[in-house]
C-alpha cells in the first residue's frame, strides 16, 4: 500500500501565491492596439546604475577575496558607511554594530519578524499593505491584524486606532514610509507617536524605509527617531539599496536595531544567507558617498514624474489620485467592478499593466496601484491619455 502524499506546511500552503506573475500573464491578451505595453506593475528603477558603480561592481566581482564567506552581519566597510549615512540623514546616533546587512529588504523584514514574534503572535499591519509583508506573516503563522486606512486621511495610519488593536498576543507594529502601495509619506509627528506607542506598550515598531531616498520636495529628513537616546529599545529600521542605487538584482538591504536583537537576528541570517552578496557590499560601501549627487538627481526626476502624473490625472474627472509619492500612485478607478477585473481590462485594452488594489488587502479594492518610477517622461502623458480613452 502506498502512503498518502506528504502534506506541505499548512501555513505555507495557505499563503497566497506571488501576485506579480499573475498580472504579467495578462499581457498575453494585449494586441498592441494602444501602442507599446507600459509595465506599471513593479517598483523597479527605470535607470541603470551609473557607470562608476557598474565598474566598481565588476571589479569587486573579480576579487577572489569576496568569493569567500563574509561576516554574518555584513562587511565592515558597508556597515560603517551606512551607519554614517543614517546618522547624517536622520540627525541621530547609529553605529556599525547596530546594523545587519541582508540580501534585500524583504529578507530584512523576514529576519525582523523572526526576531520579534513567533507563531501564534500578532503583528499590526496597516492596510492596504505590501503583499510580501502579509505573505511572510502568513507563512510564519503570525496573524496580521489589519489597521484599515482611510483614503480621506491620505492613507496615513492613526496611532490611536492602532492602540485599539493591541492585544495580549501583539508583538509589533509594522509601517512602510514612504508607503508601498499607496505612496503616502508619513509625517514625522505620526512616526514619533507610533514609537511612543511601541515604547509604552512594550512592542517593536518595525519601520520599512525602502523609499526614504525619494521623499517629496522640501523634506530631507524622514523623521527624528534616531535622535532619541533609547531608539534601539523598540525601533527596528529596514532599508534597501535596490531602488536608491538601481541595483535590485544584487539584493542588498539592511536592518538597524538595538543590541538586544542583534544576536537573535544573526541567528536567522546565518541560517538563511550566511552573508549578503559581497561584491555588491564592496561596491555599495563606496557608492554611499560616491554617487550621492546621482541619487539626488534620480530623486528629483522621480518626484517630477509624480508631479507630472498627478497634474495629468486632474483632467480626468472620473479618476482620482487619492495618494501619490515615491514610486507609486494609488488611484481610485471609476468602474463598478472589482479592481482585479479593472486591472486586467486595462492591460488587455489599454496596454497598461497595473496592480489591483484588492491585492494589497482590506481597503484597496476601489483603487489601482500605478508604479510610475520606471516610466520615461515622454510616456507619462501617454498613460493619462490611455486611461481617458476607456469607457
């Protein structure tokens, strides 16, 4: 008698499949009627890295020393450079010993979850949420408690509403600012209030700042949390080099946390990755100061694209940009059907590949996420024209 097929981990089996390939499959039905298909589905840099960074990456990859294992927490040169950059950017005190270099920011979030919660615990997650964050909670058996956000408030979370969701199993509050999927940049006072709440209730505040180098004009400092002498007690900060340095394929991110979590995070990192990709670490240690003007220019160009898109959408009375910033616009569609059906139709009839708001959890089904950062300036008006042509 043959034994029954072994069952997979039930938490993993219950986790939704990656959504991007589902959306990409819609492109097969597009016949080109509106022109070249515009992929607005993924937060990918539109520009390649500057030549000087590519040269450094190539040189580092040719160095036999970086083919060996490196320190679990990351190479010293990158940790030193990132610590100095954070301290200067935020006006606080951060040292290399507060940093773990990871293989991308998704891995940083996974390690943070493993360090602060376990199966059966709860993490408060504002919704609409970044779907990979929800997927990671599900596969670890950690319950995501939705903090449903209000479009009228710009999708900015309310600390008082979060307080009402805290229960005996709550271990952390996870925020993303600037936000994916909505684009909202949370005011410093809001982030201060959330860290106050975490300190008061004994929780961790996990703050994903993947897009912090793309703040809106006039705001250079994301917040002042690192200026607090006790920031390491409750704050876990996440960062990604993918967007700011245009190197998503090299997979480098970082965790910043206090000493109580460093040893625990190192255990997870050692089991998952051992060390982040070392050629990229070597090149990025130089690039943090080395391409600062290039990064500032890219920030300005992406902010200009956001402004151009928002201005163009103003002439479409049936569509409404409820929030925009960094890489994304969260746009309210005018159709009386679910956002998945609308997004599939946009791809099939208008050659615009966008993501349905419903894929980002509660509160998103009236919206579409439009990622415009990798769109050439000449195509920004084309997007608006194609939307205007839909009945």
